[in-house]
C-alpha cells in the first residue's frame, strides 16, 4: 500500500514536469523576439512583450570596449557588438557567454540581425559585413565594403540590406554574401534600412539630407526626399507612412508611396535617434536632451521628458523601445530611462558608468542595452523553477526506489514465466 502511494506520488510529479515542459515550449514559440535593430523590418521599435517596472539588474556582462551597438535577442540568446572588435553571443537568461567572434576592427553602431540561424552585422574600420553561425559563431562569409559599416543590416527574402560610409546602400545574397546591387548616394550611409512592401527606406547624410525609397529587388530609386541637413536616423514605416529624424530640423512624416511630406515637428536640436511607433504615437530622442512623444497622425507634441542634464552635451541618441506601456531609452547622461508611454512620467532610471547610445531591446520581460562603460545590461526579474519542499525530498526518493524495485520485480516475474 505504501509503495503504491509513493508510486502514485512519483507519477503525479512526472505529469506535472511534463506539463511545465510543454508550457515552456509553447511560451518559447510565442515569445516576441527582438531579432534586429529596432525590433522588426519596418523598425517600429515596438514589442508585445511584458517589460520590467523596476530597474532591477538581472545581469551585466563586461566586454573589452564601449558598447554602442544595440542588442538583438532571438531563441534564448542575446547578440551584440563591442568596440573591442568582438561580436558576443550571450545566454539571454544568465548573461553567460556562449561564443564570441573577433572581427577586423571596431563594431560600433552596427547592430546584429538574426534570421534562419545566421547573425548578420557590420564592422567599423574593417569595413565588412559578416554572416556568422548563430549557434557556434563560425564565419559563413564576409563582404568588404569601401568604408566603415555602422549601418545595421536588415534581412528580407534572402537578401541583406545595409549601408556604408562609402556612400553606398548594398543588397547582398544572404546565403553567399555576393552583391546583388548597390545604390550610391552623395555621402555616407549610417542609417539602417527599413523594408516594407518591396521597398527599402534608408537615409544618407547627403548635403541637405536625403531619405531614399529604393526598389528592394533592383535598387532603382522610387523617390527621395531632401531635408534641411543630414540624416543619421533610421526610418520607421507603418500605415504607409515613413517616420524619420532629421539632423537639425526635427522629425518628419512622409508618404511611403510618393515621399510627399505629411508633417514635420521641429525639435530644438539634431535628431540622431530613430523613431519608435506604437499606439498612434511617435517616440524619439533629440540632442536637446529631450525624449518626445508626438501624435503619429498630426505631429502634435503629446508630451516631452527632459533627461537629467549634467551638461549641454547630454544628447538622447539612443532609439526608444516601447513595450507594455513603457518607453525605454538611453541617454548620454549615462542613464537608461523607463517612461510612461501615455503621459511621459518617469517609471525608473538606472545610471551606468558611461553614455548609453545603444538602443534597448525588450524580450520576455527583460530590457537589454549596452553602455559606453563596456557593459551589456539586462534589466528584469529572474524566473526560478519552484523546488519541492525539503520535507518531501526523502519520501519522494523512497517512492522512486520502491517504484524501481517493483518494476524490476515485475520484469523478473515475466522473464521467469
């Protein structure tokens, strides 16, 4: 009788473990990953993930150089570049290094894009675009451009789109790295391409500053729009509107089909930051130390938040991430801010040891972001699997032993018969 009770108890525990495992698998399949710069091919910067309400640090990982690159998170891993010349792959839950790959030089502001088991990223003076095995870090191919690659790649339909300071926008075969086409602008391209409806949207720091719309298949120009000054910002595209920051003349909303201006909002200083779009709002940082929230339809300011200014140079170059009603953004005053997305009040802040130019990624209730202090930070709460109470440990062990003995006895009986 006692043996049967313990066997029943053991069986119950096995069923529960199986149920947890299936739930975890289902959760992993439904996780809203952040696999590239600003979350998706249209660079909305918006995630359906839960997000931390406090600045509790889950982990931090030290690299050998400043981290301006923005993390990508996919399949339980975080990928990010550092100015020590390495691409790092870290366990998303623990921050433990899984692998690193040493490039030819700095990995500055280029942020990894992860798709189909491959990590794509650019490097600085090495002037290369790399394709690395996402599991092992082994190099698959690299393509050498004519100058630094600070642009973050976007990968769509087997093609890698990326800009370079050699004035070109490249389309590369995602499998082989072979060039499919390139489009030459008048000055360097640090912007990351956004892809929507067969069109590539990207900016150049051309004299006057241009937003380009290119045919994704051929590279032919569909339209271009000239702003007052150069454009380092990366476009965000939603509802047939392109949103982008200008260097000296604020934020623009352009018709995605024609390039016609819908509205522009004049911030008081340069906008390097790339807009995030969520719930009918545009969120963007500016070099006047302010994070702005604008009505996406009209461009009217809804709220603004001034970061803790320690000097006139405390820009907000980081591109905001929006999740669970909160805007997450870094600042040159060394802080990461969490702001209420509706009214702009501060939810929390965290002070790092250097400027936070890196743009946050939000996945599975955790915010990942880099800092000039050489660290990669993960903000969130750890999740632990409940353990059995200690007073049940011995009975369960005895139950397991009795169950094993009964099985062995039955096998011997069957063999004897």
